[in-house]
């Protein structure tokens, strides 16, 4: 563990090494805000990000980050979220389904291929070997 300053309040805390650098109190308050935004979006279908931001007192950047993380989705045409690879309009996340599939296929092709077989020197009877008398 390492000690870091919280991005929200500036207090020092033990950082576990993953996720954003927020202290437990700020992380809990941020999660409560997320739940509030999620409920508001659910109750007011078709609402835009600016309205949610003003009604729930959350920055538009934070809402867009929750969309990129895949935690929130808005109706088509509301959030104007685009795929980071091809630019296609998507409801949530960072990549469209086609780009995700292409990335998965690319990784599977790399990890799916087997390493070349090692040459077995024990079966080579013509090469230098230890001889017993």
C-alpha cells in the first residue's frame, strides 16, 4: 500500500493500488451520487446530460465518465457518446460492439497461437553427447 492524497478532499489515505485515488469517504459519497443520478435517469427517461447535471448537482464530466465506464446508459441521441476507435454513436461504454469484437478476436489470435515446439536434443543421435564406457 502507498499513501496518497484524495482527489476529492485532499486528505491522505492508504491507496490500495487500483481504481481512482479517492479516500473511502469520498468514494462512498461519489457512489451515493451515482445512485441518485441512476434513479433520476430511470425515472425521467429521455432526459439529457445537462438536465441530469443540474438536477442532481453532478458535473457533466462525471456523468460522461460513468457512461464511458459502462455504468450509465442514455437513450439514443441523448448523450452523443461515440466509439473511441471508429466514431460510431453508442449508448454507453468506450467502444461499439463491432470494435469490441475485433479487439477480442485480435487478442484471441495472439494468445490462441501456440509457441513453437522446442527442439529435443535428446533424440538427436548424431550430435555431441555424453558417452559411457
